[in-house]
């Protein structure tokens, strides 16, 4: 991945093989502006971490990338966001297939009140990805294997997904996302409700998934950002302050605000 300087932001906000491209994005909740003129690329098969203090806009920006903000009253998104060069806020864009292509894993595990099997099979059924039970079985098994959960649940696929542990529920939600064959996975603090062992499993999974998917993760943990991402973007008060390779960001940040946050002087 070739990285290109962005002269509006410190560091490398632009890449030459962008899967997602955001340009001059502004977000308003009524009269309140939450995101200010953010331009950022998410490269193909990379993990990019979005970090910053609470309320800095990182989750709001993440939700722009698959139009989840459409579900919030009085939320207005301005600017351009493209998936493989295709504008996702174009009037002709159907959000249902968009959210299949750009899946999302939320902060709190949210399995459906269905069996483990039906949780994973829900999306493929909805989108017509399987025509026979054999095909559906194969998708469910593959998705659970990719999520690192198959060996733990293969003998109890009829059990309720809500009966799993917190970490298993989150991996089930990741399997549910994978099942519709997405191109991008958005993760909004996916480990904040998990214990250290479950968190470690999710982090290992993120590293494995990068082979097949583009991943953007919002995290409150700078240690997690350092472990899982190739680039890190720092947000402050709705603005994108700096984007750089993760190792550089945590050793020699270019912006004083980034340095202050990373060293714990605020946030």
C-alpha cells in the first residue's frame, strides 16, 4: 500500500488502493456539528484504528461509512464517501446491500434471540445467498470457523445465541457479519465489554480477518490500536488531527495534540 501525504491533516490520510474514500465529511445533529471536514482513506485489506477522547467523533465518523447515521433523527451527513469509487450517499444507493458489503460489529454483543445457527443464517437467507440447506449449512460453518467459534459451538447450533458468554457472543456477531460476504467490517469498540481473555481472542481474529477484509476499528484502548492496526487516525473535537502508520503514531506523533493524548496528558 502506497501512502500519500494529505496536506490538510498531519500524516498519511490518503492511500493509493483505498477501499473506502471519505472527502470533506461534515456531520450535524440538528444545529450541532459533530464532524468537521474529515478526509480519510481506508486501504484495502488494512486495519485502521480510530482513536481519541470520548465524544471526539470517531464513532460518528465510523457510522457514516455504512450509513448507520441514517437511523438517527436530525442527523445530516455532508461530503463524499465512496466504496470502490461508488458514492454511498447517492440517491440510487440501496442501504440494505450497502450494509451487507460494509458490515458492522457493535460495542455491546447483540445476538438475535434465535439459535446460534439462525443468527448466522439470518443474513444469507435475507439476501438469498443460499438456495439449499446444504449451501446454508456450509455458509454457517465457514462463518463460525472464520470467527474462531466453530469448535466451541458445532455440537449445539440449536442452542440460543444469547446463552453464550460475552466473548463468544461477540464472535457470533462477527460470524453473522461475515456470513453475508462483506468487503469491509466496521468495529465500534468491539472489546470494551469483554474480559482480557476474550479481548485477546477478538484481537487475534482481527489480524486473521485482514487477509480477506478491510477493517476499521474504533477503540478506546491505545494498546489495542497498537496491537491490531497498520494505521491509526487520531480524532479531537470532531476533527481528524493526524493519520500515520501505527508504529510511528505511538513513537513519534507529528501533532502536539496527538502526543498529549498518547502520553496521557488528557483524554
